[in-house]
């Protein structure tokens, strides 16, 4: 018997919703801290700032089409969405960061090197907290509160110290 000639069975409708766990809201000193996922999602402001810093082109080869934004400290490693933790790359160079090389020899030779190079470069340019956000710094006791002003002041000072250490 062909499939289109078979009778249609009635399937009972599931009326119960599956038990979904409520996500725990993290509070720190009475302030709601956004979820890890939300703190890693790139927003327009940070995207535009990173693009401006790298002159709207791949930071490695200078191509200006087909760019992808790369988290220098990966989101899985608690990398945040701040522009200091972002770099625009073409697909080829973005794939290199994630160890997607065209052949096995390249993968074995350069495994981990390319992504580490970007981490070291941004640490030299912006200081050791380049991948942190205001909540990370506040919870670490590096800024007095979680305001944008306190965060920006701290990060600007870190950038000045980093530039001084490079002799700029």
C-alpha cells in the first residue's frame, strides 16, 4: 500500500507543557547581573566601535567585504561583547582563529597560535582586562560600581598604562 493511500491517524495533542527550570537571576550587592549569554552578544554600539577602530576592514588583510566579528576571548571562555574584545576579520582569518584550516598540515602547525596572537595583541593595546565588562570589574573590586562611567574611566586608564608600557 502506498503511503498516500494509508489512513491518517489521530495523534493526541499534548496538553502539558514540559517543566522548564526558571533561570536563576544573579544578584550582586542588590544589582541584577545580566546572563552570561546576554553579556557576550555583540550589540550595534560595540560592533560599530570595533569596525571604526579597524577602519571597516579585515584587521589582518585589509579586505572590506564579507567581514565577520570575532570575539578575541571566546564567549565560551566568558569573553564579553565590548569593542576591545572584538576584531573584524574576513572569513578565512576568522576560520583561522577557530582552527578551521584548509588542510591538516596547517592545522597541526598553527593550532591555537592565531587566536592567541590576537589575545596578546589586544592585551598589549588595552591592558589585561580588555575582555571584561563592567560587571566583571565591579565584582572583582576594580571599580566602585557598575556604571558605564566607572567602567570607561577604568578602561581608559588601563589603555594609557598599556600604551606607556609600549613606549607610545
